[in-house]
């Protein structure tokens, strides 16, 4: 069996994924992070995007979309604490396009800095979700 690392992806609502993986790739705030077994301990913030996991004995990668959150890495354990997490099979392109449109409209109609920042965050999340859907379609 390949050298693996335990991966847990948890949202505020539920445990989304728990299992062994050969590697994990996810969106850090300063760039994409790749985690292999034995990685140096790390605690960092993550941004909206796809968490990709290569599972042992499975050719296709496992995907989970996260809306942001935190990553904790220990030498044999990766924990993703996501604000929101959605399994790849549950991603809805139509809903993501509607969220993008609503966020763009909100940005045009808001006047306070707080309202604009909220709309920008919603837009970034919708765009990240659409990018994750695009990557999944490309790999299929």
C-alpha cells in the first residue's frame, strides 16, 4: 500500500470527507498548497476553491469544494476546517451562476464599504465554485 496521510474535511454542518490519501492539494491564501505524508506541521488560512485528494487504489481524484476556512497539517494528519464544504457530486453550476450574477448586481447597488466587501466575498466564492466545476468537467 502506498504511503498515505489521514485527511478530514469538516464544515460547520458535518464531516464531508474522512479517509487516507496519497496527497492533498488545496487553495491557500498565498497560492496552491500540496501536502504529502510527512509534511512539516502547518496552520494556515485557505481561500475558496477545490480540495483535491488522490486516494490509494483509485485513479480519479476526489474533489471537495470549500468556501474558505483553515488548514492544519501534522506529519500524518491533514484537517480542513471549512466555512462551507460541498462534495464534488453536489456542486450545482446553475446555482453558482445565479450566485455570481446576484453578487455582481449587489456590488453595483451597494454603497457602504461593508456591503461592497460582502458582495466581493460572495462573488469570489461563486467564481471559485464555477472554477471547481470547470476543473471537474475537464477531468471527466
